[in-house]
């Protein structure tokens, strides 16, 4: 309960800057939309401001944060204020349920996944694999992030098979110029991690104490100025895309 309340408050505050740095990336969107198959009626769980909602289907959004709901662009799909754990829909209401970059925030991830399966025949989850993402270089600068409550007991993509009938798990390589500033999106553009709005748009940095955030920011800034970051990771600046641990899980009952 504590985690759910904290996360809800988190997105009440993150919402003020969310749309500055969190805009759907078209290349990531096309992978998600392909995975929805020919589903016509879609429910988007933890919908936030509506990133990744397909434009050519009937979409119902589900989002607990009033501030995120208020920040949805005008003309957005209809939205219900609710959590993944208690979806206010009868069984089989949708062809597909999607959840993008939200699973780690759910109070009871297993119950939320079971709810997705109850209300839709197909489930599409865009998530990160904690084993992979925790190898990301930025964790060296803000190591306290791995101890945050939202980062505990995180399911790995393969674990979703405990609840869902998983048919596919795909690696979603993140483009160098990804337009959605999620956790590891700036893997080849380290200077971005110094920017306030970028930090505030990422829950793993936004939840840190001011001290931890400032300490890691100062260390990264110093390493960029001295050339130390480029000595250790500079080859990343030359890559087009990178597997930083993001996965698309598709399941069907
Ligand atoms: C990083 S945002 C992702 C938003 C959107 N899906 C996207 O891809 O931009 C995470 C969202 O999960 C929502 N969330 C937090 N706890 C939730 C829960 N228990 N059930 C459903 N959504 C939740 C937050 O309010 C927030 O809007």
C-alpha cells in the first residue's frame, strides 16, 4: 500500500514535466503496434499521457494519477481513473491490453497482469529487464536507485509466464536519438542526464534524495569535463541503437 501511494504521488509531481521529455518514440511505437496484431478494442493500462496508444484502433486508457490524466493532450482517448490491480471492466471487454513502462510501478504486479488477462485476450507489455538495465553505465552515478521501493522484486520478462500465456519476448533496441526520455534512453547522450527536466521525467532519478541526485550529477559532470566518461564509454556515441534491457512481452490466452 505504501508503495502504491508513493507512486501515485510520484506521478502527481512528475506529470508537470512529463510531456517535456516523455514523447512516444515512433520506432518503439511501431514494434508495440505490430504486437497488438489485429486487435481493434484496446485498453492501455498505466496510460499516463497516452504515449504509444495506437491512432487507428479504439482505445480506452486506465490511469490512477489525476495529474497525469489532466496532462493528456486534448482530443486524447477516453480515460478511466483506476489501477491495474482493479480494472473496472467485465471479463473479455477488449481484444488486447497494453502496458508500457508502467509495470514496475504497480503495487501488486501479479494481480495487475492477471487483470490484463481477464479483460483482454492478448496482452502486450513493454518493460525493462532488471538484470540487464542494472548493468547500464548511469547506475554507477546514482547507485541508490537500485534500492528504491519501486525497484524491488521486479519481475523479469520470462517471469510473466507465471501468470500469462507468453508467446513471445522481443528485445527492443533503443535508438540513439530516442524521443522518449525513459530511464536508459540517453545511453549514448550522457549530457542529457545532467538536465533537470530529463531527471524529473525518469522515476528512478526523480525518486532519489536531493543529496544522492546532486552527488551523482556532479560526478557525471566532472567525468564528462575531464574526458573520463568518454574514455570508459565513448564508443557508445557512435552506435545507432543499443540493447539496454527493454523487452516486449506478448501473451495470448
Ligand atoms: C512511466 S509512466 C508510463 C506512462 C505511459 N504508459 C508511457 O508509456 O508513457 C508510469 C505510469 O504508471 C502509472 N501507475 C502507477 N501505479 C499504477 C498502478 N497501480 N496501476 C496502473 N498504473 C499505475 C503512473 O501513474 C504513470 O502514469
